[in-house]
């Protein structure tokens, strides 16, 4: 038999796990956005290393041409920037992209485990709630067999206001 406190605890667990699943899904969405940015950067660096020419947009419709022997400035981590060739920068971005893919797959695995846990808790909760309602609902046969023990209602006295006026109760 499960009491109402246990049902509330199960409901809170389901809710907490759903919130955690939403957080993980949000993280996965952010990782996918960063992956797209890194993939675009990798393609641009590959084009630069192949000798393609182009322009770098500065904003407000202004672009600067890319010189043939251009190098790139790359964030190496912790706010430290270094100058790299387009080939080296492409390798660095590819490595970061692979790391992001691993992180995304870890989050997806966590999401799958949480989804399974939520389903188990929900099933347990529904079963316990059904069991509790069945225990609290008396059988129809029992209702027919028990005599009606409710006391008879006493007739209500009519109230009269001061001076014999009728009230809303009249």
C-alpha cells in the first residue's frame, strides 16, 4: 500500500527528472549551434588553405579582401590567442568539432537514461495512484448492504428580522 506522501514524492521525482531532461535538451541545442558555427569556420579555413580568395565581412556592408599569404588568429584557450596558418587553424577547429560531438553524444546518452527513468517513475506512480483510489472507493455491494446512518436533518427555523420583516432566508 502506498500513502499520499509517497505519491507526492514520486510526482516530485518525475517533475525533477523532466526538468533535468529539459536542461539537457537545452544543452544539446546549444552544442548543435556551436557545432554549426565550427563547421562553417572549418569550411572557410579549408577554402583559405586551398588558395581560394575572398573577402572578410566587417559589418555595415564593408568587406576586406583576404591576402594570399594570410594567417589566422585563433583562441587557443583561456583567452590566449595565437597566430596560425589556415591549415593549422582548420586542424584545431576540427579537433574542437570532434570534442563537441563527443560531448553531445554524452548528453544524448544522459537524456536517454533520464527518459527511461521518467517512464519507470511515471508507470510506478500511475499504478500506485490507481491502487490508492481503488482502496479508497468502497464497493457498490458494500454501499447497498450498509444501513443509512446519517441523522435526519432537523427542520430549519425561519428567521425573521426585527419588526417581523422578511429576510433573504424566507
